[in-house]
C-alpha cells in the first residue's frame, strides 16, 4: 500500500501536539497492517467528505483519507468537531 499526504493534511499535522503525532504514527502502522482493525474505527463519511473514510487517532482526533486500489491519501487530521462541525 502506498501512503500519500495531501498538503492540507501536512499543514494540520504540523500543528498537532507531539502526543497526537506519535499516536497517528502508531495508528498508521496498524492501518498499514490491517486497515479495518476495530481500534481504528475505519468508516465511510457523508456530507462534504462523501467518498472519503476516517480513522480514529484518539478519542476526538480523526484522520480523513481517500482510498484507491493503489494508494491511500490522507487529506486532513483534526478534532471531530473541527472536521465535521
């Protein structure tokens, strides 16, 4: 699986506390091994993110991505309320 990062994701990721950055890297490792591990709560989205999916980084932090046959592109990371509110 090829993992890419959209510039919006990188911009938001840079602003996250170190604890969140480390947690995302742990979740990414798990995602690459098994993208539907129950810990990730991988689910499809609706509304402005129709066609995208989300994984849980922490209780409130979500990483939004688009999956194709060849790659996964992470497009955003933020709190649940900032992403969907």
